[in-house]
C-alpha cells in the first residue's frame, strides 16, 4: 500500500511559503522544514507574501496572524480571492487561542492552526497532512478532468453516431422511394414537354392564319373577335373531366336549340376556350359563316397562354419536389436548434410520398394555427417521413391517412392515423425497440421508430401508439418553446 511519503517522493519537491514578520519565527520554520527536504520561501509582511505567492505558487503557505499593516486574516482573504492562489492550503501560525479567532481564520479560508511557540513535530505533522491532502486533491482533480474529457468525447462520438444513423435511415428511405421519386419528377417534365409542343404548334398556326383572317374581318368583327379572345384569357376555370363534359353537353344543347349547325363542334371549341354557357355575349361570332375558323384561331392564341401557365405550374411542382428532397436529405453537422414550423416539415414528407398517396390513399389534414417551435428541423422531418411511410405501408397504399396538428397547453401534439391492419396488442410495447420490425426481411431495418424515440428524447417530447384493427394512431408531443413565449434558442 502506498504511503504519503511514497507520494511525496514520486512528486516534485514541495515548496512552502512562510509569511511572518518575526525573523526568529522564520528561522525556526526554515530550519525544521528544510531539513526534511522542502523548498522554503519567505516573506516578512502580508503585502510581500501576496506578491511572492503569485510568483512561486507554493504547495502550502504558513501564515502568521499578528503582523503590522496587512494582518494574516486579510492576507488569507486576498489569497483566496485570487484565481492563481485560491487553491493553496494555508495554515495559520499564532499565539491566539480564542475560539473566535480560530473561527475567523477558518472563515477566511485557512485549513489549520499551529500554535506558537512552534513545536517542530507538530508543525511537520500538520504540514505533511495538508500537503498530502493537497496532493491527493490535485490528483483527484486531474482524474476528474481526464474522465470528464473522455465522457465528453464519448458523448460527442455518440451524438455523431446518432446523426450518422439518422442520415443512413434517410438514405435508405430515399433508396426505397427511387422509382416513386423518378415518376414524380418525370410527370411534370412530360407535361412541360407536351405543353411546349402545343405552344409551338399553336404559334405556327396563328402566324399562318391570323393575318389572313383579320384582313377578311370588318372593324366591328375584329373588335368582337378580340373581345372573345380576351374574355377567354381572363376566364380559365379549372374543370375536372366530368365538369368539362357537362359544360360541353350544356353548350351543345343550347346551340342546337338556337338552330346552329355543327353544334357539337362549336360546343367543343367553346369548352376548350373555357367560355361558359352565356352565348349572348358572342352571338356575332357564332352567327358568322367563318365561326369555326374564328374559334379555332382564337383557341390557338388562348392555348399558348394556357400552356405557358401549365408549364409554370409544373415547374413549380418540380421545384417543390426537389426542395422536399433537398430538405429531407440535408445532413446538418450542428446539433443546434432553431425555430421552425412543424407543419412545414410534415408537408415536406407528404410531398416526398405524393405519388404513393395519390394512387389510393385519402389524405385528411387538420392543422391548427400554432407558432414555430424550437427544434432541429432535419430531425423532425425524419420523424414525419418515417411515420407517414409506416402508415402507407400498413395500409398497403390504400386507405385513409389522417394528420391532425393541435396545441394542448404547452405542447404541440401531432396525431398520424392510418386505416391499416393495426399492431397486435402484444407487440405494441416492442415497436420502439431497436431492430424490432414486423416487415419482411429486407423491407425494414427496425430502426425507424427507435430513431424517432431518440429524436423525441432530444427534443424533450415523447411518442405513443394506440392501435386496433383498422385504426392505428401515433401521437407525438413536443414542448411548445416558441418565440411567442419568449424562448431563446440555445447554442
């Protein structure tokens, strides 16, 4: 077993600072201490003792109390206030034996007393004891610092591993969605390609037919023609196929009742122009012998605007898809949180799964108005993607998906419900465990819900599941730390 002497021999030679205005006391202390291998420094006043202590930073200080000018109590207090000397143990040397004096000495930071006249054996015993305590304390502090550093490094590594795991899960989900995503991007590209071809064809026909037609029309007829074109440009209703069919049939019936020949053709042209059943506004055009040609030229002009608008819509749609993918796949290097919208993150996830949802899933959304919350947006998007993916899978891509966002007291509550087969009661306690999955081999890692659970813990929230055949609801609760409540983002 190691002794104190072993520790002292293994450590550098200890330095002791003796502060006393009495030369005889200094000589006694120096004589006894130097004989036992200590390095001794001296000071004859409190002021000089403060200066020497900062310079040499001794392992221990022997301090006289009764000194002219700055006494021992004040000297000790100043030493303890200085960051350089505050940890050095101080033993008072004094002839004072009143309890009040001793209590005062301990209050200002002293660790012990040596009574005067000094007894060599007592001084050595007390000095050795407090040097041992000082040495052990420093050793302990060093070990604590080393262990804290190791724990901090381990925590950093763990956080990095968790971020890598989340990112890997993201990429795995994107891998499974590759075909769907390709379709989502190709669809607007196909529409844009077709709309562009329509514009070229309509423009070519317009520059060939329009000059000839205008020469044949009187000023009034030209005015009526352009009025029809402008009205068609301003009236572009978004009709379903069924609604278009109903409008065409209504126009055909009206035209037939008014005795127009080729009522079916005229009704089709008027429907393509987006003109309603109010035929009185353009009777002059309809009664003209060149009516079919006039409507065709008008349609060529209007269709260029229609197709341009369609191209813009599909560009916006493609941009939305790309933004959703970019947002989802983004890998944040910083764990710092920021204020973000919960519903924006949900909509990013829904955009990613738009192709699967539109094929057979009825989507119901109820979003209450809630403020932005302090969160990690990337991590929350991962939560919504995993839960929506699981819901679509559970329904085999057919059923009802309902997403409800509400505020309850100081929490944001997100409930995601699907009409799938449900989770057996005996498995509901296991779904959040790592590597647990009900999916066939190769279709699930079993990490999705475990990652969600960890993300919720990181946000001070939680997630619960309620399930029965035909209805499964995952309920996510997040603390409502918002700008409205005066919360500030932490670094």
